[in-house]
C-alpha cells in the first residue's frame, strides 16, 4: 500500500509528482510538491485557467532525442566558427 501523497510511477519513464496550487498572486503561483515542499513559479508554466486548490499530476522525463539534436546543432555552430553573427563570443 502506498501513501496517498506518493506519486505513482509514470507510464513511460521519468518521475511523476503531485502538485497542489496553494496560492496565485501577481502572476506567480505557490505550488506544493508531493506534500513536502512549496516552490514559486510563474503561472505561464502551468495549465491555462489553473486555480488555487487545483491538483496537477506532473511527469518529467528526459528527452534523449532532443538532447542529441541540440548537441548536434551546438557542435555544428562550433565547427562553423564564430558565433553566427549573434554576439562577440568565440568558442
């Protein structure tokens, strides 16, 4: 038997959490995570029309394909040399 505050394992890897919207003020939400910690975050990262007291199931998983795509893009930029016209830093 599991604790009611313990998240169930996600279906496709990653970690799952229960978030409770504690308070929303001036575009910032206080969010209780798994009944243990309260963090603040901009409401833009939460579902539209979220309200105080709402319970969210949040699953966060790594995205190896996106990581590989970004690393390849970065390597191509470095191999090309310079900064691609976006700043004055040269690696």
